[in-house]
């Protein structure tokens, strides 16, 4: 299968006064299209940093990060915005929905920036919410949703512009274990049925082992172990 | 992102912070309101003066003097220098000159200036005023084509006189119905129906130089002057003057050319005048008034007259001077309004910066789902623009309201002061001012929104998402 993401000797340094913290210290790995990858490791090991760089939210200090062959480190701000808009979808531990907008309006948001017509984006947003099992929650605001529902809205929003990659930063971190399982199953379903490439940061190693094709262990900004898994499905 | 989406986004955002938006917009409304009312006052002032000029045909009026007077030197007190100019006199302003000018095709009418002080007595009341002699033909020209009551002179030698509102006021007479006048006017003035005024006789009293008394031939010890009384019939009364006109232009009384010339008088305006006075018919007049048919003829006719060695003075020149003065007033008034608007724009900047701080996380989310820096910038730019347009529209409305109110109060006040003038509009709100104010408001608010919008566009999404 084709290589979708390729990181070569990726460094990310944060300057804290005199001392420099290396959030990433030479990360090299590749992800093939359709893969489900889990990123695990201790707090502060650089998982979120890596995900943000792949998502085009952050930039690397040195090294290369190629998505579909395009080097993100060489892109200008405008191209990075297009990358975030069309190539990747991101979900977070804290959902990051806009509180003043309803579920359907939140899902429409990426399509607004993509310039879709009102009717078009409303239709797609409703379809996605139906798919997430939120047909009755379309016009609720985030405050009126449970954690699981909010994360489903966030997933629907991440899928709005049909991205090739879903980046999930501890998507179940704020959920109880039963809801967490539901969300993880949803991600698995997306990976299996839609061939969506998923990179997920998690602290739940058993779950990661159950879902993903590969588990990357990070420590102090480095990938210290790549664990091939034999996923049952 | 379509313009419609941008507009919807900014309206939604502004609605979320209603009170703050309202207060910020109120700042713009007051700023634009101040600007509009101030500038429309300046524009009104200018319009009223321009209209007075036009109503009296002053733009097409030339005054022709016999010599190239060195006016600057005369004004600076150098009389010898000014007189030096007079000695270069090459052409008298006599009847042949008058005929020459009258024959010019561009000239509508020309007549010599003949104005002198008189005393008038009517119904036992007396006042000092000036008498101006005009040809009966002037009745066809502004502003004499419109009479308040009665008619213009029937001929140049008719024993007629035309009174003005000011003169009637000086005689403590009022034509208005008593109930329209202030209590003050009612006590001091006598109300008189116009019908009994037209056709009545008025006494014009002039002083003459009595040579016999001057030489001491009669020894009653009186000054060497005696009075002569001329009785003239009141032919008409000039209309109620514009409030901006002065007694100098609208006051006094008018008499026909020939009749006026025959009124015995001793003109004693200055020593120089007394000593240099000669026979006008042969030595020439002091000033000729020339009224042109078209405004565009002013330049050529002036050149031609100057070539004939006359000195020409156009009132239009004076108007240019006045207009420059108005520009200064307009600028001063505009500056006051602009300061109010600058304060309002600081309010916009403050509101927007606050709003960006509050919405940092939201901006991070929008960037994470694919908003470009430019789109974020546009959203905030639009918010500023909406405040500008809203503030501009309501500000123009406020400015208009204030000007109407001020005008109403001013007119009431003037009526209380016993002003004889017709009701006037001090303010003028032309289309260019409305459009200009709206554009200015939009421009100022966009300028104010520029920094906050640029700041919003540069927000780092990773940091913004960590923000709470
Ligand atoms: N903006 C920043 N400025 C300075 N240091 C930072 C910044 N962001 C991250 N770091 C540092 O970089 C390192 C990696 O952070 P990162 O958020 O990627 O860790 P993580 O693996 O996601 O941890 P967690 O599991 O707690 O989310 C940490 O040491 C962190 O302190
Ligand atoms: Mg993290």
C-alpha cells in the first residue's frame, strides 16, 4: 500500500528562556494509507506535538514531514490552512466544539471555510450526524450534549471535508469507559469501512492493541519501539 | 468563504455581545452625528450666503471706477501713493463712457452709483437712512424684480420712493399682523396696513450747504446748512429680507434715477470728496454699476473694460474670498466631528481586541478545522465594517435630527429677538455629505479593525487550543 505519511528525522524544540526543550528528537516513521496507528508513551513524551505537526497546526524545527508526498515544512501559511481543511481531520480530548454553535453548525464549519454552499453543507452535516447516531441532537449546543455525543459531533466535523487522515489526540480521555469503548468502536468502523487512515494518541494500551495495526511507543521525543499487531479484524 | 457567510458570522458574533456592540456603535453614531451636524452647519452657512449672492445677481455685477486706484496703498494708509495712481487718470467715467459700456452686447444694464444719506419723516416719525438712485429699468432685474408690496418705479422721473423692511422698522412701523410679533415689538411698533402705506407721501429731508450763511451774510449764528424737504409717493415696499442680508445691502430707500439726482443735497462724506467734487456729467461719475447677462461674460468684459483704462471690481472675486473663509470654517467644524470619530475608533479597537482575547480558543478551533489566516482576518474585518455601517447610518440620522432640532430652536430664538427675516434653514445636508459620512464611517471602522483583525489572523492555533 502507498505511503501516506512520512516523517524523516523530525525535530521540534521549544525554547524556555535559556534552556531548549526537545519535544521531538529525531522522529522517523511512515504510515501507509488505511492504517490505524496508535501513539502511546508517558506524558510529555511528544505525542501531541507530533500529531499537531502532521495536522499542520504546528511546525517542525528541522527534518521533513511529508503527507501524500508534499513536504509540510516547506508550505506557507495559506497552504497549511488548505492541508488542515482538506487533508486531515482532528479530534481532541476536550472536543473543541464552538459553544455558541449547534451540533449541525459545528459540523458545517470546515465546509464554510471550504466555500461550500449553505444547502450543500447543511445536507452533508446532517448526513454525518445521522451516521454518528445523533439524528435527535442536531440542534443542540455543546453544553447540552454528553461527552460521548460531543465527541461524535467532533468526529462528524473532522470528516466533513472528506479527509484522508483522522488525527485523534486522546479522544477518550474525558469519557467514562463504556462511552470510550463506543467511540473507539466508531473509529475502528471508520477505519475498516471507509479505509480512513487514523493516528490516535492514547494512554489506553489494551484498547490500542485491540484496534490498531501498529503501536508506536514514544519516550523523550523519540519513537523507541514500533509494535506490529495482529488485529483480529 | 462567501461574503454572505462572512456577514452572517460577524452579525452572529456581534449579537453575542449585544451590550458591548451597542456601546461601541453608539460611539460611532455620536462621532458621525457630530461630524454630520457640524459640517451641515458649515454647508448651510455657505449655501445661504451663496443664495443671497445669487438672489441679488451679485455674481454678474461689476463695479467700474474711473481710475486705476491703487487700492492696496489706499488701504494701507498711503494716500499719496493712492493719489499718485489717480493722477494717471486717462479716462473719465462720463456719459460717453456710460453709453459705451451700455452698448456692449454682454451688458444687461448699466447705471451710475448715486447714494447719499437722507432723513425720512413719515407719520411724525423720523429716521436716518440712505437713498439709492436706480433706473426704472432695474425693475426687470434681480433683486428688484420682486417687490414685497406695490410696484417698482413707473419712470426715471416719477416722484416715487420704495421703502425697505429695515427702514420701516427704524420708523417703528410693522406690517405684520400684531399677533405675529413679539411683545416687545408690539409695545414699540405701530402696526399699519400695507394698503394705507402704498401711495402715501413720505418726506425726504436733505441738508444743503448755505453759502450765504457760510460767508456770514446772515448772522443768526446757525451752522451753514439748511434743510430741504422733498415729498415722494410710496410706490412699493421691498420683500422681507433674507436673514443673512444686512441693512447695508437690504436697508435704505430707493428713488428713481432722475428724481434722485434732482434732490438738493450736500454730500459730505469726506473732505476729499467735498474738494474734488465737480460736475458729474462732464467730469464723470464715481462708480458705474454694470449688470451682465451671463456669468461667463464676466472675464471677457472685465478685460475689455480694463483695456479701456477703467478699474473694475467684481463681487464674484469677493465671493471667492468668502468661500476660502468658509473652507476654513468647514475644516474647523469637520475637525471637531473627526475628533469625536477618532475617539469612537479607539472604542472599536478596544472592543475588537477584547473580543479576540475572549474568542482565542474559538479562533484556534476555526484554524484547526481549516480556516486560513486571511479568513479569520476577514471575519473580524467584517465585524468592524458592520459597526461602521450601522454607526454611519444611525449617525447620519442622529446628525440630521440634531440639525433639525437646532434649526427649530434657532428660528424660535430669532423670532423672539424680533428678527424681521423670514424663517431660514441654517443647516444643509447634501447627498455628498451623507455619502461621505457613510464612507468615512466605514473607512474609520475598517482602519480601527485592521490591527485587531491582523492580530487575530496571526494567532497560533496550538496555543489558542490550550487557551481557556
Ligand atoms: N508551547 C510549548 N512551549 C514549551 N514547551 C512545550 C510547549 N508545548 C509542549 N512543550 C513541551 O514539549 C514536550 C512534549 O509535549 P506534548 O504535549 O507533545 O506531550 P504529550 O506526549 O502530548 O503529553 P500528554 O500525554 O501529557 O499529552 C513536553 O515536555 C512539553 O512540556
Ligand atoms: Mg498530549
